[in-house]
């Protein structure tokens, strides 16, 4: 099989790292369009852009966390997965 149909773990990790970088870049582009004054007021459209930037940053962080730890981030775990890690895992 060729590497395209059977990618190595390194290739998959590199692809996921690139994806995380692109999500972070998109978040930065969204944030660049927002007012940066300390007391800036946001329009409803700007609030949606700010939320979208936050979500993109979280996705990038979660992807990097999976690559680093090999586990699903705590906030995305199911109750069964949380229970697997003991009482300190708690519930959502």
C-alpha cells in the first residue's frame, strides 16, 4: 500500500498539527477584525466573531492536547470515559 492509503502515525500526527495551526491562524484572523480598546463595545455580529475565534482556539488547543497526551480532552469526554479515570475525573 502507498503512504496515501495507509499513512504512518508520523504523517497523521503532522497532519493534525498542521490542522491545529490552521485553526489557530483562523482564530487570529477573526480576532484581528475586532476592536481592541479596553472599553470597546461589540456589536452582535462582532460578538459572534469573538465566539467563533474562541471556539477555533479551543479546537486548536484540543488537537494539540490529543497529540501530546494521546487522550481525549477532559471537557470532551463522555461520562463513561470520565469514570474510567477514577473519582478525581468526576462527571461533567
